C-alpha cells in the first residue's frame, strides 16, 4: 500500500512539474527507485541480479531524462537553451554538412 501511494505521488509530481526539468528528473528517479524496491522485494533474486536490474533502470531513466531535456529546450527558444542545442545531433550535423559543402 505504501509503495502504491509513493508511486502515485511521484507520478502526479511528474505530471505537475512538466515545465521544470529538474523536478521531472527527481520524480522519475523516485518512480524508478520505487519500482526497483517493489520488484526486488517480491522477486527472490540474488544481489548481483538486483544490482544489474537497478543499473539498467537508472540508465534507461537517464536516457529518458536527457531526451526530455533536449525536447524541452527545443520548445523554449532562449539563450539558456543554446548550450543544449549545440550538443544535439541536428546542430552538429548541420555544421558538418556546411563544412563539407564548403570544401567542395
């Protein structure tokens, strides 16, 4: 019951703070931690398998968080989002295509 309540609170926080990326990532991390605790308490697995499962969940969460951050920065055309823009593939691809056409 406690895990369900914590999961619902995290999910509501995830939806409520949709404009603030830090709060989204914290809510998502809390959701992943709750899922890991509930899975590890119900399944009888050894410690190394539980640790590997937690690592996989955190990597997936980080990837989702980075993609959310890039998506939000593309929606907001501000000076603060130019750093994220320069790290994306589209910006690097456009720069490389410019140099390749310039060399021809």
